[in-house]
C-alpha cells in the first residue's frame, strides 16, 4: 500500500480520533462526551492542516482554510450540544447519557 | 375502432365506484353493472372475428388497443389490450360468475355498499388479467386482485378470517413477486424492445434453453401458487373456509383461473423450449396435486373445506393437461378451467347455504336434508355430480379431453388420474349419502329452503353446468380460436 | 316393408320421447292432483316408445343384417398437430342394426310393462312423480345407449343409466341401507367406468387414422360405415395394446353387468323398489355390459387373450354367483344372484365370439327374469316382507303370481320348451363347439354346466318356500292377496314371453336376426347330435336341481343343515358372500379412509406446519434484533463504530476477494 | 445584472427561505405567535421557493420565474476549475422534492393548536433546515456538502427538542445529537483523507483523479469513513439504531419532516460522493488487491460494499418492523428498510437505477411523510400510540382510513400506487443491469413481500378487528379543529399526499421522464 513519507502524522491523527471515539463510547457524562467529540474533531482538523502542507499534490492554503472553518463549526456544534445538556438537566436532573432509555426496542 | 375492451374495464370501474357510493341501493347498482358487463361480453362474442393466426411469428389478437404508458427508452411499457378465444371464454366465465354472485349475495346486510363494490373490483382485476397484453399491465391487474379479496375475506369472513386474510395476501404476494422477477428477467434478458406481449413473444426464443427453463420455473411457481399446486396450497383451504360465500365463489371460480391462464399465455406459449426442459417437474407436481387434493378431501368433515381440496384436485388436472403440452391438452385445460369455475362456484354457494340454513357445515352432523330443503339438495347433487365428472354435465368433456391428451403423452400414467376419479366420486357420493339421504338429523326447526335470490344465483350456475355439459362444443370452437389450435406440442 | 326402414331414421324419437316424459313428469308431476296421472303420462309415452321399438325390431327382422345409420356432426376440429392429423369430429347418431334392434325390443317392451306394473305397485308412494321421472330418464338413457352409433355417445348414455340406477336404488333414501346401497352401486360401477374410459382412449388413438374416408377420428369413431363395421374386421390382430384395451372394456362390462369381482353391488341394489330391480337390475341396465362386449366384439373385435379372459370371468361368475343364491333367505336377493349368474352365461358366450347367442339369452332372460322379479314384487307387495322363511302357501291366495313365478323358474332352470332352455342351451352348445380349438375354455364351460343344476335348485327352493306348503310360517303377516289388474297384466304378458320367447328362433325373421354376425354356427335349427346330447345333459341337470329342491323344501318342508355337518363352514362362507363385501368395505372404510386421514394430518401439521415454521423463524429473528435496540445511546454509537469497521472489512477484504474470485460484475 | 443573476440567481430559493425564517423570528419578537400566521409565512416562503425551482427546471408555465438562465443548468465546469456549487437539473429536482416534504409538514402543522410555546422556533428551524437541504442539492465540493449537511443536522437536533417540556423529546434529541456528532466527525475525517489522497476536496477533481490515479488504500479508507458518516443520515444498518428512538421521541410532525425530508439529503450526498467512483470503469493502475486477483478496482469495490449494506438494511429494517407494537416505531423501522431500496440506485449507478431511486425517494416523501402526518393527526384524536389502539379506525373514519391504507399499500408496493411504480422501475433497472445486480432485485422484492406482512397487519387492525367504541372519536374532537378534529391544513396535506400517490402511480411518465433525463446529465460527471 502506498505510504506517505510522514505517515507518522496519520498515526497521530488516527490516535486522536481513536481517543475521542473511545471517550464517546465509554463516558456517561454528557460534558465529557462533548469533550471527546472535540478531540475526535481535532483529529480531522489536524489532518487538513497536515495534508495541506505535505500532501503529494500541494493544494495551497485550502487545507488551512478548511481547518479554520471546521474549528468554527465545531464550536457551534458544541453550543447546540450544551443547549441540549441544559434541557436534559432541567428535565431529568441528570446529564448521564446512559440514563435516558424511555425509548427503546 | 371503438376501444371496446377499455369500455369493458371502464364499465366495471365506474360500476365499482358507484356501488361504493350508493349505500343501501348498492346491490341494484351492482346488478345493473353485471348486466351491462354481460351485454358487453355478449357483444364481444358476437363480433369476435375468430383467430387471425400469426403475423411475423407473433399470435394476433382481436379488439387490440395500445397506448404508450411509460416510455423511458430502456423501459417501454404500454397499455395494451387484446383478446383471443382463451381470454374470451374466461370473460364469459367472469360475466356468469359475477352475475350469479351478485344475485346470490342479494341479502348481504353487512356494509352492502363495500361488499358489492369489492365483488365488482375483484372481477375487474380478473378481467384485466384476461385482456392485458403487456407484462406490467398484466402484473398490475394480477396484484390488484389481491387487495379486494383481502378485504372480502378479512371483513366478511368466518371466525379465523383475519389470519386467513393475511395468510392469503402474503402467501400469494410472495408468489407473484417471484413471478415478477421471472417476467422482468424475461423482458430484459431477451432484450425485448418493449413490455408488450408481442415483443416479448418475439424476443424470447433468442434466450438460451437453460435460461428459458429457469424463467419458466420462476413463472410456474408464481402462477402455480394461484392454482394452487401441492405443496404450496395451504393458503387455499384457510382462505376458502374463512372467506364469505361470495368470496369463495370468486376465489375458486376466478382467482384460481388466473394461474392457469397466466401459465398458458405467458409461460407455455412464450417459452416452449424452457417448458420442454421442465415438463417432468410439471407432471410430478400435477400428479401430486391431483392425488393429494382428492385424497385429503376424503378426510374432510367440513363441507366447504372438502370442496376446497377438491378444487386442488381439479386444478391439478388442469395443470396436467397443460403439462401434456399438446394442442389437445391445452384445449382441455381451458375447458376444464371454465368447467371448474362454474361447478366449484355452485358447490361453494351450496355449502354457504348449508351453513346458514343448518348452522353448520359439518357433513357428519347434518343428515337427510332432502325432504326439508329439496332445492338446496338438488343444487348440491348437481354440483357434486358435475364435479365428479359425470357426463352431460360440464366437467366431463373437459376431463375426458384432458385424460385423452394425457394418455397420448404419458400412456399408462393416465391410470393415476383415472384412479383418482374414483376417489373423487367416493367423497362426493359419500357426502351426499350422509347429508342428503338417510334419516333427518341435526336440522333446526327454523330451517327452510333457499330464499329466492339464492335459488336464482345457484340456478344460473346449474343451468350453465347443464347447458355447456350437453353442448360443450360452443366453448370448444371458441377456445380453439387461439394459438392452441396450432400449438405444436412440446 | 320399407316403411320400417323409414322408421329407423326416426329411431332417435324413442329416447327423445322418454326425455319428454321425464321433463313432463319431473316438472309437473307434483302439480297433478292425483299423482298417478303423472304415472299414466309416462306409461302412455312409454307405450308409444314401445310401438316404435317393436316396429324397428320388426323392420330389422324383415331386412336382416341391415345397418341404418342416422347422424349429424356435433363438432369438427380441423386437423391439429399431434395425435389426430386428420382432425377430430364428434357425431351424435343412431345406429339400427341386429344388435340394437334386439336390445331395443327388450328395453322398450319390458320398460313399458314395468311402467304399467308400477302404477299398481307404487300407488301408495308419495314419491311417485320422482319415481316416474327417474324411470323415464332411465329409459331414455337406456334406449339412447342401445341406439348409440359411436363409442363416445355410448359412454355418455352408459354413465347416465348408471346415475339413474343410483337414484332409483336410493329411491327410499331415508332408509340408511338404501342410501348406502346406492353409494356402493355408484362407486363399484365407477371403477368399471374408469377402466372403460381407458379402453376408449386406447382405441381412439390406435385407430385414429384407420378405416375409410379420413380414418376413424375424422368420422366420429362411429361403429358402422355403410352396411359394414367401420373398422375393417380383423384389424385388431393380437397387439398387446389392444389386448389391454379389450381387458379395460371387459372391466367396464364387469362393473355394469356385476361380474366377478365387481359383482358386490347388485345384491345390495335390491334396496330399490322391486320394479326397479326388475327393469334395471335384471332386464336392461345390467345387460348393458353384455351389450357393450357384444358391440365391441362385432365392431372392433377382441384378441384371443381378451376372449379367454372374458370367457373365464363369465364362466366363473356363472357358478360363483349361483352358489351364493343357494343359501340366501331373501327372495329378491336370490333372484339377484341368479341374475349375476345368468349374466355370466351371456358374457361367456360373447367372449367366445357368439355375440348374438349371448344377446339371445339376454333377450329371453330379460323376460323371464323381469317376470320373476315382478312376481316376487307382488308377493312383497302383498306381505311386506322379503324373507322366504316367513312366507309359505302363497300359491292358493296368489294363483296368478304363483304360476308366473313357476313359469319364470322353469324358464330359468332351462326346462324345455320354456325360453331359457333355448338360449342357455345355445350358449352351452356353441361353446362346446369351440372347446376343441380352445382347450382353455374347458374348466369354465364345466362350471357353467354345473351352474345349471344350482340354478334349478335355488329358484325352486325359493318357489317351494314361498308358494309351497300351507299358510305362512310367520302368522303376523297380513293375509295375502293378488294385486290390481295393472300388476297382473304384465305378469301374464311376461309369462307368455317366458313360455314362447324361446320358440321365436324358429321364426325366420327372428332367426335371421340371430344369424347375423359372428358365431352363426350352432344356432337352431342347425341341431346336430352333439347338441341334442348336450341338451339332454343340461335338462337332466336342471330336472335334478328341481328334484333336490322338492326333496329338501317341498310341501312346506324346511331343511336345516345339522350343526355338525361338515358343510356348515361352506354355508357360512356362502351366507357371508365369500367375505368379499366385507373385504371391500374394509378397503373402503378402513384402508382408503385411513390413508385420507393420515394425508389430512400431514397437510395440516407438516405442510402447513412448515409455513408456520417460517412465520415463527421470522418472528424469532425480529425479536433478537429488537433486543439490540437497548435505548442506550453509547450502544448506538458502538454500533456505528462497529459498522465503520465492518465497512473497512467490506472494502478492503470482502469486495476485493469477490472481485478476484467471482469476477465481480 | 448578469453578474447579479449569475451569483444570486442560483440561491433565490435559499434566500426566500432565509427571508421567511427571519420574518418568523421577527414576528416572534413582535409577539405575534398565532400558529396560522406563522405557518402562512413559512408556507408562502416555501411555495415561492418551490415555484422558482420549477421555473428553473423550465416548466413551461413557470418559465417566467426562472432565476437562472436555462443554459445555466448541467454545464460542466472548465477543466481544472473547482466550483463550490454546481447547478444540475437533477439537483433542482431534489430541491423540489425536499420542498414538497417541507411543504407537506408545514401545511399539516398549520392546523396545530395555536399559542403553543416554541411554535416560532419550530417554523424557523424548519425553514433553516430546508435551506441546508437545498444547499446539499447544489454542492459540488466535499466540505461544502458536509457543511450543508450540518446546516440541516444542527437545526434538526433542536427541532426534535423544541417542545422543551417533554422528556422523551429531550432524550431523543440527546441521542440524535451524540450519534449525529459522531457521524459528522467520521465523515469529515473521511473527507480529510480524500483531501490527502487527491489534494482537493472538490468532487470534480476527486472523481477525475480517482479515474486516473487508481486506488491507494488511503482512498478506500477515506471512502469508508465517508460511507459510515453519511450512512447515519440515511439510516443504513448498522448506523440506524438512533433513528427509531428519535422518530419515536420527536413530535410527530417533526418525525414526518425527518423521515420524509432530512433523511433524503443523506442519499443525495451518497449520489454526489459515490456515483462518480462507482461509474469508473477503467481498471485501476495501482494498489493490487491483497488477494492478487488483479488491481483493486474502486468502482466495483464500492458498489459491492454498498450492495451488501443495501440488502442488510432492507432486511434488518423489515425484520425489526415485523413484530412492532407501536405505530410510530413500526413506521420508523419500515423507513429504514425503504432506505435500503433507495441505496440500490447508488449501487448500480446506471441512469435507470438512479431514476428508480429518485422516484423511490419522492415516493417515500409522500408515503412516509404522509403516514406520519396521519399518525400525528390521529394522536390528536386521542388515540394511543399502539397499533392496536387503531382498532376499527378504517371503518369509523372511512376517508382518513382509506388515505392511511393507501399509504401503507404504497409502502408495500401494491400496484396503482407510486410505491409500486418506484419499486418496479428500481428493480427493473437492477434486472436490466444484469450481472449480480439481479440479486439486488430478488432481495428487494422478497423484502417487499416480507414487509407486506406488517402493513397487512395494520390494515387488519384498522378494518377487521372488532371495535369497542372510542369516545374520543365518536365525540366531537377535543382539539375543536375542523375536518373532524384533524384540522383543515392537516387534512389538506394528507389528501394532497394521497392524491399524488395515486396520480403518479397511475401516470408516472412525465415525472419519470424528467428525472431520467436529469439523471443522465448528472451521470456525465457524477456531480
């Protein structure tokens, strides 16, 4: 399989993604889940920046630009997430994601 | 020229809608519709020019119509109609049964508008199947029949009607799905230029024999379940036993015929080579159905269930006649379909009347009904004797021809269906001995002979059974006005 | 003269008339105030039919051996590819030839007499219109059968007479025994009919293209063409196929004519009114089987093997049935067994190739057997019982009947100059002529000869029990009396026929009739010394039979077989009809029904069970999957990740594998 | 002017909707919260947008409304150009479909009890989400596409939860958000890998490159991430688990919008991302298959993966629905299986298949959207959530029952309905493509047969089961709304859906024709 010279970077981003996903799967606290999501998102952003610099066919600044956009997007997403956290907390008095199973099967 | 076939379909459609809307007086609308339909069929008969033979290797049809419907280049679907002798005979059957059923169920009080509407709708679907000459159109009507029948069984049926309705719907739907795959493959693998019968017919020979065989099998399964063929028949007893009388009548009289018609029109004629490859399979299935249907009937205590299984036996003979694959056999098959349509309808009406006259259909617990209800008894006798293939009644010429053709192809194997004839005779005669004769038994005081409308409804069928039994030639000449006349045999 | 031949063209009127009568009585019978009126209508029409029939017969006698074939085509199918290259046509027509003329005579005459007799016999019955309707329909069918000019038409009427017999046997349908007898008759004959059908198939295909003007199929499978059989004589040869066909025909005949082993239904058929027994189950319908064999042997022909089989069945049945008649206590059943046995003679004769000889016995038998039945009928009418052992001393109160029964008995026993003698002797004589060339006929001929003794014995045993002695053995019986004149006239007429019917062979015309066709040899007056010797033997046997009967039963004696007698088991065997009935019932009620129940079980629980199995399987799968929907969001996220990994597996392993090995698209 | 039209023209519908949204929020600020008013505003915006799209598509009577010249459609960009958006008639058709979904929902909600808290938010978010949907349909760049998808996603999280008082809704929103966010991450990550492989996120570039470059495993992994991420929206198995709970928990009108509307953008995203590669027929040059069976071929590889997922989806969806007791969940599961059918279109990737899939999407908008609207209305009549609570409804409310029965029959693929036509075209295309695709048709048909079972069960309950009279139905409806308690708006929406179902089922030619020609253009570039 084709290898990038600095495939170590890919390893790093992959690791970040893995950490994020692992956190998302294991954490029951909504806040921590959000943080995990952020970590995972950063893996993507890192990728863009890195590829923009070192990808076989240099794509100029577009990578960085995308990275910036994504940072902004991540923020909005977290904001929405927090809104839901608040709602949840007000209704149930807990932000334990595993608590909610009124809906199943 | 005037699109008479569309007019026929339109008649039934409009009739259905009006019936649905006309509340209490629905039965009158339905009756009127049936008469108009009858008149139209009569007109079709009168102006039927006979069969035009082949043009460019493709069989010709009368009263043809064709309008573009869905044209996507790769998918050319048309609204194409046309008839030949085979369809015409079955149209006649439809007209008779529709009239008889409407009259017979004159006393229906439970949501009459819906009842009569659905009856007409079912007939509409069947007529569509008989006149459609486009793969999609054919399949469309084929499926469309299921829905009204589903409601008829499920709403007006007996104690286990819900189960029966769903079983009927799902079971037969699965079959038609397989059939649809076969039809689509037939169209696309043969690179037919359109979904029209003609182009499919013309393109099919280009397929390899093996492909043809597989296609034929898939079609056979689809049509066969409607027949029904053993061992895919178990939807039938439930559907019949639970269905209301009118439902059973249409079910046995028309719906089962769809299978036979489809097999002849869309499989046998179109894929003769594939047919030839799988002929043994058909023989085995046919024999199984004949024997199984008859033997199991012998064990039934429920009159209706017995008749239902005897239908399996008779349709098995139809299948056998088709499987023989000779001109004579196909003639016999169509004749027998007509015969069975009339006779089984009569028998189902009888068992319906037995049920609401004596409160049960249990053969063993009602006896000696003849003195109290002579008309009903007579109807049962005519029906049974016709069904067991007595000469001078409609089934005989058909069964005779069928077995004649079988001998031609299978020699001594014919002894099996012949022997089964005795068993068939046995359960009918035994039933008559127990129910009609002997000392009176299990007859409620309230029991009285048939109401007039039921008598008329059954009378129509009984008359048909006798008239066509004495003069089957009326039908034969009509049926042979079709590719059957020159079918080379496989 | 030719007026008669002209009459032949109108032969179809006979069945038609009876159909009219059927419709008339059937539809309006109940409307008529006095039910007898319907009866009289039938009798009137039957009379006209009889006149026609007799006329036709006379015509045939005046022009022996002529064929008059009147037909029109019902259906013509142009040549289709396949078995019938010349096309098929089916015709409806009448054929008047010696065979049919003779049969027609029998059917119309006996039919009329029975119709007349019934007026008296049935007058108390509320089912009278139904009775006359069914009887008319039967006569229509029977005459139609006799006049048929092709095999298919023959079969159509053949079945129709069967149904009429079914309904008439079950005439007293509220009697369970009658209902079940009717069922039995229908089913047993049905077996024969099925074989008959197969025979027809074989003939149709084998001879489809044989014969003049486009072959048999193209000409509606008619028997005769011009003044000769359609199929060239001897076209049968000895092919196995046609042998089988012949056996099938024999099967059909055996069903209708109650030959072994399909004989069981006839004794039980006695549940019907005695008149019905006389007409249908003695004179006409049961003879149809013989007629079928005769027609086939004349117009199509049998192979040697067939002939042997037919002779065997006939000869054996002759003796076999007679033995059962010996012990039976029921007057009607005794006569029924004797019918079976006499039919055996006819079958044997036809089988040996003496069609007309067989029909001659059919002719005489029809009259004296009808006579016996009607006589028995008046006895039953008078006493209301059929049990010989209750009767006794009836000759005084019922002189006419007693005499009639005696005459019938003498005729049956083959005592000259009564009718039976001539015909039966004819059979034995002509058979004897064949024994040289066909040694295999020997045993059956001997059986037939022995049967003569038994016949004489059982019929006079019956006579002595019923009419001999002084006074009934059962005092509870009502005082006997003669029936009204309508019942006596037929007895007288039939007695006349039973006395003189046989002598007809000395009438040239009638003789001409009999001389027709195969087996002309051995018909009187070609009496050689052997014939005389034979007659001597058979007459002696007959006389002996009567003597034994008198010795055992005469003057009101009752012969009781001592319990210790070694013959007891034989007697039991005979009384139980060789346990054949039981065996059949077992097969029907136990074996077949058992199989059916088993099949029903399989259908419900195995075949349909499989369907339910699918249902359950899907249900189970659905349940499993639904349990996966835990409602816990981290599980859902886990599924997503699992899915992601799955996608990788698909993309990197599965898909490449498939592409590499299955060639992908 | 030219400049204006060429820049603004393409986005007139989006702008209209944004305007509508602002107006709604403004009214909210001004304290005007009458449901009818808000609904009217939203409806007007949607209707105008709809008309202008029809105009752009060049429907004769509406040509005047065209905001982009007829020449502006289906023009492939100059080589090397990497436009963010690309106007295709195919995309416009999808925009129209999305708008139909939104229109139906808003029309129905117009007859919800007035003065309900959060009504303005509902309409506002709905319009915003619709804007996102429209953007998806014109995207031609991965990032643009994914962001557009999020413009749909984020508002729909909130839509689910807009009734802040309801625990079920809130829980649904929570699940929706977490799984959704995860999927977003995955898809963006996939995009980043493709960016790494091709040096661009522009679909034209990617497709072109994919055609020439061959298939490094990096690319496959990237596509894998994208597949997983987008599969969340389309509710493909096993990415579907969230959908049922969300559809169940959300207010039913919102469910109708999710099932009928937003779900479909996922499919369009699939078209954009995967059709390009799937169509590539050239054998790849690099990256031999690990099994040594010749080069690893991107197109067939993806198409096999998609095929497997499609079959898995329809089967599992049906099985899940089979024994379901609650109406809403049953419908939710059934819409999962329907997604499987639609995926067949991408798998085969021919114009016929795409036509079938598109019609199937439209059909699903009408059938499933309509069905959920009925469910919402029936709930308004005070009937419980269980299927068994619907006893005798068909007999007691003939019209409503007939409409719902029609939708179910259409879902089951019974003839004379749009559902039949779409399945018929779809499966025909599979058979016509021949090869192993015929097995897709077989699987799909058998599945539709299986599905008949649970649809028939509902019909059975509605029509055949004996009914103990339900006061809520006999008595004048509590909601006090017209049309027998449904409210005229909802009745109109349901009726409209039903009419379209039958109408298109009877004569699909015009729509099919339009779709197919559009699809053919679309397939030239796959964008």
